[in-house]
C-alpha cells in the first residue's frame, strides 16, 4: 500500500509496527516467481517476528544495474550490512561471484583475493550492462572500474557483505536476515546481561538453536556460565518458552549447559513447578507441587 509522507502522523486506526520500502520495478528486479515468493515470505516473516526490535538499515540487492551496485558500495562504506541474493542476476550475481572468489581468514580478520580476481571480475561486470559485444568499449572501461571497486569493498568491508542463494533449500531468506541481526547484536561485549538476553530471546523467538550454540552454549563461552547462573531469569525464560513451544533442541541445550548438579536440580524443580502450576489444570497442580516438595 503506498504510504504518503504524512500518513503515519494522521493514522486513524491502529498504527503499523513497521514500514517496508522497496525501490525498483517488479518486472526488472523480480524476474521470476521463486524470487518474488522468497522475498515476500522472508520479509513478511522477519517483520512479524521482530516488531519489538530496533532494526538497523539493511540493504538487500536483487538483480540490479550499475546504479544498484554503486548504491551497495555506498552502503558498505557507511558500515551498513548488504544482503545479496545470489541467482537473481546482473549486479547481485556480480557481487556474489567476487565474494565466492574470496577467502576470508577470520583469525587474521582479512579477506584474501586470488591473483586473477580483477581479470575475472572485469569480464563478469559486462553482464551488469546486459551486453557481451566487442563494440561497447566505453562500457568495458567501466567494467574494470567496477571490478576494482568490488575488490576494495571486499578487502575493507567483507564482514558487512552477506550472500544468500535462491537455491538454498536449508536456509531461508528470513534466516539470512536473522543472521545479520544476530551479528549486529553480538558486536557488543557479551559480559552485558542485556546482550546475552537479546541473543537468547531471539534464538527462542526464531527457533535458532544453532545461533544460541554459536554465541552462548559452547566451550569457548564457558566463562559465561557463572554470570548466567547469577541471573537465573535469562535461562528460565528460554527454558520455559522452549518447553511450551516444543523446541526440543533448545530445551536440551539449556539442560546440557548446566554442569553443576545442585544448580541443575534446583533450576529444573523451580521452573517446572512454576510452569505447570500456571499452565496446567488444577488437578495436576497438586501432583506437581507434591513432587516438587
């Protein structure tokens, strides 16, 4: 629905929780039904499940021309994340090809490019303009410029470039956006309760035990155990929500994470009692209370 500049201020009914702005023509930028459906379903899902989270600006590039590429490079310079849909054509596929030709050494925090990067990407840039004829010499000069711009972006802003393939059947489009949000959430110091609480909150909301394991429940983060145990509400909320929603992996993660047997017993007893007393029928409450006593 088109929204005028002053519409939000004069909204008579319930105000929406989010606005989504899409720039580009549907015929040019959304060339097939697969891309249309992934974009529609993914964005709708992420908007419905993040309406209380302050979402940063994320540029999503689908297909596109030279202007789309230049805009993406501008966003990267400003440290905004850029999500590129691989398989959507032209500028998007150009960026993805360069990304695939790169090696990312996280231990050294750097991106390493192959020796043939410029030559390969100069050739690939031709398809941004939609040509491969020899007579378009002026455009070929621009191709070299685009290749060098992408090279610089990968070398300086590789962490902000995210690629999602339209053919990926294991990782949906909304999960690709979730990954970006988690990365932004986790940039801060994890010794902050609020950061950890947000990580686990959205791991629960989006049913992402893989993120919870990576960011919290792993041996490298074992120093967080005492801090989390000092604030039982963080684990309790995650545990009870996961039980109610039948998220078995997250339930198992929480229980496996608690190594101290005494704390484990108290934690389990208190949370099960609270859960079942509030959620089950009065007849069963007596049984639970008797068991917990």
